[in-house]
């Protein structure tokens, strides 16, 4: 029955552990630079349009002129991250590069105009974004490749070539590791004021793990141009560590 499905969906709602003011501040910060925002900038541009408390949880509403948007729930419980990664058959670390787990966001991708409860019950696609650290956050975003909608959500074309609209020209390169092609590049981070000015650069590595049917995207905190090469090299090494824990060889 629909009541049972709604009840089951409500059980997914995390219990808030911070004030509404803190939630708004976190969402505003994420909207300027986290992996959650820039992965979807081209097609789900308004994902941080509003933040609400609904049934005791954090809910981020999506408004977009494109075909899809996303509702999102938020949890600071690492067991949630363990559960969703386990369901996908992958392992994610509890700390990353010395930064402890901070939170996990679940994105419920749905056609624009879909209600939150409908999104929980029948999402077109789910992706997950785990943040590590507090002041300067590293983000690991992942989702299944068993649904072709992952191309849309992760800015990948039909050949799995990464093509975000804000990619810094000349920054994209590929590197092979354990049979996996890592695509490394830098995304331009704008100041959000609509004047075209940049507020930094976000190194990012994205790869498709065919064996585990999962796409991963790892992003570093926004940095200055002078630090890009060093941070990108470090990010690539960290990506290899994540590949290591999810491969046999």
C-alpha cells in the first residue's frame, strides 16, 4: 500500500544534528565548490535553490529548466555511507587523506516537478556524495553505472568521456591505473555573483570502475592557480588509493 511505501521512505530521513542556520550555511558553502554542486552544474544547475526541514531532516530542493532535478537528504552518520556503498558492492574509506568523514548526501534524481516523497519512492537515479574534513572539504561522489542516467549526472558522454561545461581548457588528461582510466582535470569555480569572475579552481578525478559497475568522482577543495598542479598530483594519488581498496589486484 502507498501508506507503507511512504512510511518506508520516511525511515530514510536522517535526524538533524545541527541548527537550521548551520544547515543553510553549509548548503551555501557547498553550492560554491563541493563535488555535489559542480558535478551537476550543467544540467541540474539549481540543486541548491532552497533548504528546508521536512519531517526532521535536511532537504535540498531542486529547481531546473532542464529535464531532471534532484531532491537530496543529508546524514552525518557514517553507517549510512557504509550501507549505500555496501549495496553497490564497493568500499569507501572512513577517512580520506587524514580528513575524517563529515557527512553523506544522497541525491534522488527525478524529472523536474517531482515531489520529495515521490523522489524517495521512485527516483530515476541515486548518487551519493561523501564529504571529508570540515574547513576544506574533499568530496567523493559515486553511483551505479547499471543505469545509463549516470552519464547525465556525472557529465560523461556515451563513450564515458568527461566533459563538464566549466572544465579549465587544457587541464584534462587521462592516466591508466589497474586497468581503469582516470580522467583528471580542473573545474573553474565561479564566485556565484554572476559577474563571470572565478573564486578558485577545483581539481577533480573521475573514473568508471567497470568491474564494480560504479562511477567515482573525487574532488579537492578549491585552490589558487599556483597550487593546482601540486593538489592535482596529490588528488590523483588519493584516487588510486580508493581504486586499490576496490580492486583485487
